[in-house]
C-alpha cells in the first residue's frame, strides 16, 4: 500500500467482507460477562437513506464498538418497522404489491447500512411485516383480551364520503382527503382499544426511576398522562332526567359557573336539541366543528366558537339556571367532553363569555377587593379570598378547597376525583398493510377470538387496492370463515392493528428472533433486557416510548419478563439541518448516504457526523466540514504509513527520554482518559474526536521537532500512534482495521482492549476550568494545561447543564481564559 494514498473505496469493502465472514458482531448470551444492549429506534423502510438518517446509526455504532473494546458482551441489532401507510398508498397509486414494495425498500436500506460499516448482528434482523413477527402481535392481543386490556367500543374516525374509507390523521390535509380532496367527516365506528389507562399511575410514577432519560422527555410524558386532582360535579339538565358530569381542578370556583359547553361529539348533544328550534343550527355547527383537526380546535390562540343549544342546567351551588352551549374548543379526547364555564377565573371562558354575552361572576377577590364582572378586562386566575360563595365567603380559596369538596359530597352533587389526560389506545386501523386483528364475528357466538393454534391470521393476497374502502373487505377467502365455537358461518375482523404495536415490544424479539413458542424466550430476554442505551428522535418522546413502556408492563403481568421498563438510558439525537431546514426528501435538501460514501467513504461520513455537533443538538450540514474530516483521516493514514518502521521495535514505552518525550507520553495518557470519559460519561463524541485530533497534532509536532531517533522517542511515537488507531476505531472502523493490520496485528482491532492510562500522568497535569453562563457558575471540568481555547470552548458547550441553559438561545459571546474560565453569554 502506498504511504501517501488513502483509498476508502478499496479499504472499506475489504473489511466489511472480513467482518461478515468472521461473524465478528454476532452476540451470544454469556452469564460470565457483563452485557450491554445498545439499540437505535428501528426505521420505517422508505428505501432511500440520507445523512439525516445515518446520524442515528453512526451514534449507536460508535458506542457499540467502544463497549465491545471495553469488554462488554454487546447486543446491537437492526430491524425494520415495516407495516404502514406509505406502502399501502404505493399500492393504490402505483399498483404495486405493498409486500414487494416494502421488501425491496428493506433490501436497499440494508445495502446502504452495510456499506456504512454498521456493526449490527445481522443474524437477528427482523421485519414486522413478516408473519413470524406479527403472529406474536396477535398472540399478545389475545392475552391482553383475556386480561381485560383489549376491548371494543364505538369511537369517531375520519371518514371520506367520496372514497368510502377511513383516513388516518396523516391522510387528512387541510380538512380534506389526501387523495380526492373531499371534505372529511367524523363518523362513529366500533373499534378496538388497549386499556393503557389501567397503567396510568404506574407509567407516571415510574418516570422517577428513569434517571438517565432527558428531563424534557419525562416532562412530555407526564403532561401527556396528565394526572389531575380535583372534583367531579353533577349538573342536572332542566326539564330532563339527564345529568352532565364534569371534572374540574378548581372546585373553589363552582359558585361562579354561568354556562356549560359540550364537545361537538358529546353523545348528549343530539338528545338535547332533538325537536327544538335550535336543532338545525346546532347540527350545522357540530358538522363544521368536526371538520376541524384536533390541533385546530385546541389552539389556545384561535378565537373560540360556539352555539346555544336552547337548553339549560342548574348550578347546584346556587340553584340558578344557565345555558348549555356546544363549543369547538372542547373535545371528547380530554376530560368528559363537558366543561363548566367560569369566565371570571379562566381566560378562555372569559373570552367566550364576552363574545356571547354571558354573565361574568367574581367568586375569588384580589387584594384590592375591587374586581367586578362588568368591568373586568381579563380573567383573574390568581389566588384570593372567596366571595359570592355562600358559607365560604371570606376564606382563602386554596385553604377552603378541601372543605368545599367535602361540602359537595355532603350535598350529593360532587365528589373528590382524579382525572387523566391519557386515553385508552385506539388500535383499530381500517387499512390493509398491518397486523390483522385476530377476531371472528359469529351471529350466534358474537366476538370469538381466533384460537392460538390458528395463528397467525395471514394477510391475503387476493385483495383490490382501489383507494375506496378497506382492501381486506374485497377478499372473500379472508372474510368468510367458520366460527371456531359452533362451526357456523362467520366473518373475520377486517381492521388491522396500529403500527405502533409493532414497535412496542420489538426489543424483546431481538433477544431471540427465531423463537417459536412465545413472542420471545423469557430466559434470553432476562439476560439482555432492559435495553441499556436507546437512541432515537425526540419526535417519539410520547407515543412510541409511552406505548413501549405500557407493553413492557403488560408483558410483565403476563409473566413473560421481570423488566418494569424497556429502556434504561435514552438519548434523543438532534436533527440534521441543511440550508436552514431539517434534511428531508420533502424539503429537497437531502444528501444521499450512498452518494456521500461513494465520494468520501463511510468513515469520513461517520467522523463528520459525530464531530460536527453533540449528539443531542442539531447538526448543521457542511460540505467544508466533510472535506475537513476526509483530510484528517488521510493525515492519520499517512502519518502511520510513513512511520511503519517504528513498529518493528517491540520494546514498550519506558518513560525515559527528554522532556519532549515525557510530554508526548503525558498527552497520550490524557487523551485516552478524555476520549473514554467523553464517550462513557458524557456521550460527547465531538469532543472525543477533537481530543484525538489534538493527539495527532502533538505526534506530528513531536516528529517535526524531535524526530524519532532520540532516547525513548521511537517507542513513545509508536505507542501514541497505536493509541490513536485504537481510539479512532469506534468512529472510523475501516481505517482503524487497515492501520492496525499495517502495524503488525493479525486480529481485528475490535478484539483488542480499549487503551488504559496512568492516573498519575493525568492528574498531575490537570487544571480546573469554571464555566459561567450569564455571569453565574454553572459547571466545572478538568483540562490539561495548554489545551487550545477552541477545545475548552467545545467542552464547555457540550456539558449537559450548559446545554440546558443555552438550548434555543443565541450565544452572544464566549470568553476563554485558559486554566481558569469559560464565560458564555446568551440571550
């Protein structure tokens, strides 16, 4: 090999072939070794990978490789979340079989991922669209049904009257059908649910045990579960036997209720207006409200709209009658679908009341004692003294609240209650490309579960993709079946499962993807689970991660696992930005992964991705940065190849030599410590690579100034170069293998131990740096004397506490005083 030529096109396929033939990354359970399960969120097989996708994989692969060199028994698998809407849309628009389309996409993705040099255990690969996987979705469904965790009830869906089909939320564009642009309607259908609410308290409380999850993600889940303490209050409808119940966190304001609003979907709406003068107007309003998306209806900045039903209710605290409205800002997804209106003490209620001329009654007075409903310009939402509240007048509202709840209970029209924002998980999808729900409907026996011995219920191939209706309903061979109970004629369920089910338990399946007696082998899952490090986008903070947590608890209660949580540690990586926008096909700003590797090689792409930004921050794509990473790897290659003669001397490093030799040795030890800690403790690959670059610079400076002939010089340089190769291996694995072989080693660099360091050579030279943000000390770290300002700045900005304080803010100024201080000013 030429000492001056670095050729990724030759090096990378060579080592990928060797790895595959040697089965280097296959994982086997070994109780004598400490395990580590490293996992990235598996991708939907779109087929075309760009560098935005590859960031996720590069992070996981670098960490898995580092852990192997640290001696861990690493499980690092890959699979494909293969059911979903895009394949079915392709079947409709392109007349392509969704199975063939999906498997073709998977093949293209595997080719690119292998070319990237990702160290997956490919023997464990799975695709959720294969019967051997979705069979266990169906098995889990039946077990959940036995436990009362799966049930069927009516629920609203998006309905296209033209296509005569149910639409996913993603298929509703601006209130219209994505395909024919007809106005989408809401329609009630009987659908299947998972009772995730049975685990609401446990899902909430166990967040406290997830110490290595980002606080942002835990907060998002807490808010989604939305546990609220308050009271449930009953309101009698005038001239009716009906009672409307609402939940409130502010029972202290009940005396101030002056109206009530119902969601457009509330089952009482039609009953209240039937046969009345207001019926037509209310129905028209309901239809209009249902055409809006959930996001539009709950937008706090939008002007709220409503309509009077002409009916009234009784405020039980005062005995007064007030109107019942239907409003677009109330939705059945939250609460009971009925909200009491207290305009004096809720801003949304205040705006609605002013718009429709409804009374505003002050029941909590401020310190001035001058608040009046007629003169208020905004709601008073702070604490104060209760007024116009009967026996509670003059009491501080917060202090009186428990007594007021007791008062309601004594009177028989209210009670203490808990409410959750979390709703049971609607899993029915009226589509083809998903897991068939294993239920049969018999006119004699009702809902009959498919016997376990008949699983899997396989998707039929004799279906028609017209874009109208559910394709499964076009297959007579699928639809018509004998009842398992009475053998009479029956029909299969044609709904398929939400694809989030596929991704809710897949980490368990990786532990033994060929196991055919249950979803996974409990013994192997006991060894590998939970996942020690999970990596994926922040966009999955709620649904996927919450559903996976629910499934783990459900599987635990089925006796299949002892795990309470699926993911011990979570990293949410930032997006890749190009030309000011997230890299995506729709934005037209993608950098195809295969093109990047063709031009620069996989190692260059990996090093740039990991060096350009901390993993959890956004990464700004830079062609110049890619060039820089390529030049760096070329420099390492040339430096090693030009000094191969040094490796013929097998003598170890003695520490003898002049101060320059001793200085190089110290730099080597400090670099090993920093790279290890940056990866292991802080997940800061960017500063780890920066430290390797500094080591390479130091080696070059040493050779240029001292040569390699002096006492101890050759051994110090060769040891530093060996260390450079080992440290670089997780980031640029192909080049590291090539250079490791070149310096005389016969086995893979990934079978070698991570380099060690001498604490004495590190500690004696370290100085403490203080990090200030806007003048306040927020963090400290240690650095070797003489560390360049750029490196000190990058280390400071990469510290978790500093990242929290600077996220979303503009960094105005950074002042670095080596050996003392990094001062950051943000606004």
